[in-house]
C-alpha cells in the first residue's frame, strides 16, 4: 500500500516539473504573437492617418483650396 503511494508520487514528479516550462513557452509564444499584432496595428494606424490626410487634401483641392499642412 505504502509502496504504491510512493510510486504514484514518483510518477507525478516529472510531470509537474515539465509543466512550468511548457507554460512558459506558451506565454512566450503568446507574447510574440501579441507583439506582431501590436506592430501591425501601429502600421495600420499610420496608414489610416495617411489616408485621412490625403482624403482631406483631396477635398480641399476639390473646393479650390490648395493647403499643404505637412
């Protein structure tokens, strides 16, 4: 009885040891994908700002006001 309990504890040992590293890798992977997302979002925002700027310029040209506020 006592010996089987010992075996169970020994069996549980390596599993609990290897879990944190897997969790850590998962966290790193998630962080990296989040970083990629963030970079893409920043690029997207810059693109949007550029597009809006060009759009306002177009509107001003249509009205006859040539204003370059860069």
